[in-house]
C-alpha cells in the first residue's frame, strides 16, 4: 500500500509506492541526469573517468552516482573507477556493504574469537576431566 512521504530533494509530499525514493518531478530530473552521465561514460575516452571527473563535467552529485552504482544502474565492470563508499571505512567498493579490507578484518576477528572460544572450552573440559586418586600410604 502506498504511503505519503516528504521528497528528500525538494520537500514536497508525494505518494511513495516503493519504486522511487523521490517525487515524480525530482525522479524525472534524476533520469535526465542519469542519461547525461551515461552518455558521458559511453564515450570510449571517458569510460575510465573518476567520480570527481564525472561530477565536474556533468554536475551530478557524488551521492547520486553512488546510489546508481549501488542499485546496479552503472556497472563497475564497464566503468572501472566507479563504486560507492564502504559502510565501515568509506573506501570505494563495488560489491556488498563493506570493502575487501573491512571484510578481511572481520573474518580475522571472527577466527580469533573462535580460536579463543575453542581454547576456553578445551580448558573447561580439561578442568572437568581432572580426578584425584587416593594414595595408600604405608
């Protein structure tokens, strides 16, 4: 079911249906900007353009470029210098929410945690396995 929302771009109230995050007028403006960016990137000499260069030439915001890459409208496979910021460190990434470095850090932290947990369980098991025998003193 549709709900009423404020457009984050212009502030007008619009009927949000889950398709666009902005009102129809701002959505049409975004589409025009997208077409301009895509025309710019389609030229062979501009395919390796950086985000800063695209912003400079087309006047589109970095946030909008990141949004298009995240949604898959601009593919990093075709345009290698495009990406969006990692949610943890802000470095550009092409997949997921975290960059390769942050993903590796989290995996290493998990391995360390699991190793510590296994060690703690081994110590606890060793403590339970200890028994005392009576010695016969003669």
